[in-house]
């Protein structure tokens, strides 16, 4: 069933702009056909197209309910900026898996460093990628993509989580052995090309952010966050 995100689930819902064009022109839907509407914060409702106009589609709502597609585990991904188009792919796949929030940051080994004034435009494009991934994967929430933080700022935020881990290729315990019981709220920190410096890992440890291993193989910076998300969600029973 086609899925659309709206600001509020208030009957009736009037869809405009790109969503209305998609229903009318791309999907060629007709009055009486069903859609799913989500508020982007975990609530959704089945709806039925009631009427069309030149630029709008009116939808009558059914029962509003919690989305059954959202994981119980709340995972914030703190992602050091990679170079090239790796970031687009990583955000898309993280949203599909069930990440709650993506926070971009800069570390000492980041090659990609947006120029002044470019960050807002970059974030707007990345948020659109998150929105499209949420639609495609049947999410009930649209994870926020925000930043770009300095490393110390990211650590300050991660300190507020009950459990926080920095994925590291050095000698450290496996991530699985450090996970709390479900349901839980977790922050994951992943590096860019070259990972983290020893000084950065030491700084994270001072803030009680634990280094964690994803195994004996070295993963690329775009692979590690997706592997970690999948591993945590599997361990918590959110992929059942």
C-alpha cells in the first residue's frame, strides 16, 4: 500500500505538492483506493482517497495506531563524514534498517569537510534521502539527519545515552558482549576513512563511551555502521 508522510493525522488529510502529483500522475490512483499515512513520529493510519482536485488529494482517515514497523530499540548513529557518495548510501540503508537518528560529525581523519555555507544545503539533501528511504521501507518515523558537529560536541551528546559505543578496529570487546538488555536506547559512533585516532578513542573512553569491535576484519567506513545497526537490531529481536 502506498505510504505518505504528513505533518498531522487530522481527518480529512489534504495531500499537496509532490505527494499529490505522485498519487495522481505516477500511481494513477482513483477515489476509493487505499493509502497509508504516517505522521513521521511513529503513528500511522489507513486512509481512502475521497476526492481529487487539480493540485490536491483528499484522504479520509481510518483508525490511528502505532506503526508496527518501528523497532523497539532506539539507536542514534553518530557518523563521521565519509568522502564521495558513501554518505548518501549509508543514510539510505541506515533508515531502511531502523535507525532513530543520524548525527554527522567531523573527526581528525575526515577527508570530507564541507565549506562554510554548504552544510545546510547538504543536510537538506540528506534529509530528503532519509524521507524517501522511510517511505520505501515502510517506516513509521522519518529519522532526522543533523549536524555537522565537532568531535567533542558529539561526545557530549553521547554521554547522555544509557549506552554508548565507539566502533573501533583496535583491541576491544565485541559489541555483542557490551549490549544492554532490550528494549534500550543506544548511541553508536563510527569513523570515516582511517577510523579514529588513539587520542580520540581515549577521549571517548574518558566520557564512558566504550570502544567496541565488529570482529577481526577491517570494515569500510560505509560498511561498519550498517553492520553495527544490523547486529544490534538482531540481538535485540528487532529483526524477527
